[in-house]
């Protein structure tokens, strides 16, 4: 199932803002300002494939400094907890992080495979009980809709991890056995799970920040 959502949405979103704003006079001013903002600056697009739902999404979620609300809604639906069908509003900076990561890899038009997006507290507890060592944190950033576990076809897990670390933003978890990388917009930190060395803390991270449980 492929969901397409391209640049054409910008005009519709601008028109819809009149109703959201709540007043014709000020709404008109905001309409003009939003149209100007949406028409200037680069487009930020993501190309995603969900490994559990088998859905695909091609979406322009931001133009210049303006996030497109309708596109964010589609992303929130796409990244829903597939176990419960529950949606949560993601921090848009997480999408910027994915966009920057693909640019860093030299694959701005590449597809990102989604292993896990949003998780409800119930799903998080379920995953933690599957075995004694799951790599799932009790206070996971997934429950805050600030984290996504990903793969990029054609890119090794180690290279993906290194590219994410080079951005110096949020948390980066390396899962070489399960072959995915966790990226979030929480505190800056890093860890490894499922290899001979189960934890590696970045020297950039203050000691008190680094003392988090393995898995986020």
C-alpha cells in the first residue's frame, strides 16, 4: 500500500489555515504569510516503508521553515503503534533528523525502512516482557513519539550508526544483531545492544547523562 503526498498539498494546507486560525481578518493575514513561507525555501521530503504494516509513504512534510500540518498528520498515522493502531503526534524534529541522516548518507531520495515508530506504554511493557534482555527501555523515547528504529536498504547497520552519530543530535542506538539503528531527539547519548560489547558510551556525553539503561 503506497500513500503519496507531494508538494501539491501546500496550497490546500494554506487554504485550510483560514478555518483553523479562527477569524477572517487575522486569518487572511496569516494566509498570505503562510503562502509566502510555503513558497520559499527548499522542500523536505521523506520516503518511508513500514516493515510491519507494509505501507509506503512519500511525503513533503516541510517547505523552508514551515511544517505542513496535513503532512505531519500523515506521518503520525504512518508511524502509529501497529499493535494497537494508536497514533501520537511526533516531534517534527525527528523528521528533520531522518532527513539530515539521508542527506549525510548521500541518499536524499532513498527509502527508509521503519522497524518501529510510536509505541504505547502497553506495547512498550509487552516488548520488555518478551525476554530478560530485550533492549527496550522502561522509559522509552518511543512512547514520547521522539524515536524511530530504522534501516536503510543498501546501507550497512554500522554505516547507518556512524552517520547518525556524526550528526551529534539526540540518541543513537546500535543493534547489530537485529540490524537496525535507533534515532531519537532526546538527550545526546549512544549505546550498543546485542553484540559482544553491550554498551558503548560516547565521550561527548556527560557521565550523568550516559547512565541510562541499554535500549531506548
